[in-house]
């Protein structure tokens, strides 16, 4: 009986672990690769903006969709694209002041509802998705917001953008892409490249003091000479008396 209970408990733990992993795979992650630039809103109405330096909008969209297929993705565009994942909207925008960079705006569903212009979204998302998104608002959004790059012209209703604090960075939605980086080994002065063909745990070769070779007698190892001598043993006689 106890064995069955223990087995059942193990199965439950395994299932819970699998479910947690599947839930974590619901959206792509970018936080560890792209720096967080701006934050707006609070609670379930949030907007986080990351900067992808020297990356075009289609390139970033491809990276994100390769990690996790979005529920919906807009047509390829050099200036602006949308990717929809469950309750988050990824709004990719070419930085007008630095056109070689892409700004990745991660908006919660509630943030989109309360700030975006629904007529603006019609050029990027399907009518069904927009209808479901703004259904509780009578089919239209409250704001005229059109994204982070247009924040000075179309200001968001909920909060203003500001530089992120350390707490903001901890709470930001994760966003990771496989990019090349470097890892510095503790106690060493050189970096080991990751993803560039080098070994992650390469170590400096130390000079060898011995050799391994096949000797004339056919043995594999040629043992070095040593001063070890076989101890001498002496066989002595003795008697064993049994107690009475």
C-alpha cells in the first residue's frame, strides 16, 4: 500500500513538472538578450520596450516565431510588425531615430485594450482578433495609441514611459534568443566563445610528465622506474594451544 502511494506521489510530481515546463513554453523569451529600455503601466496593464541593436524588424520577427509559433503574425514589413501570443502582443517597430535598430514592445492584452487605436490595428491583425479583443469595449478601444515610436504624438492613456528600475527588470516578461556570447572562466584571463565552434569548457593544456606506449613484451603501459622494492617476508613456525 505504501509503495503504491509513493509511486502515485512521484507520478504527480512528474506531471506537475511537465505542466510547468509546457506553460513556460507558451511565449518566446527576449529578456536575457535584448536590454530593457522603457516601462509603462502597472499590474496587468503593462508595456515593456526592448532594443534589438542592428536587427531589422523582419529579422527579429523571424527569431521570435522560430522560438515559438505565434497565434497570429502580421505580414512582413520593414517598419512595423505584430506577433500575438496568448495574452501578450509583441509590437516590433523600426526606431525612427536609429533605423538599423528594432524596438520590441511587449504589451499585455489589457494594455492594448485600454490604449491602442483599434482602427490602427486593422492594418496588421485580423478582424476576428480585434473584435474579440475590444468586445467588452463595444468594439473599439479607449485610446489612440499607435506604439512606442509614436508615443509623443499618440500618448498612452495608462501611464507614461520611463527608464526601467532594477525591480522593473526583474518583473519584465522574459524574451531570449540564441545569440553568440562569451563566458569568462573563473580564475582565467580569457573568454571562451559560446556558439562559435569553440568548446565551452576548454582548458589550457598542461605539460605531460609521462607517456603511454606499448613495450616490447606486449604490455600496454611502460611503467617508470622507481625505487620501490618488494618487501621481504619471513615464514615462521608457531603453536596454537586450545584452552581446556
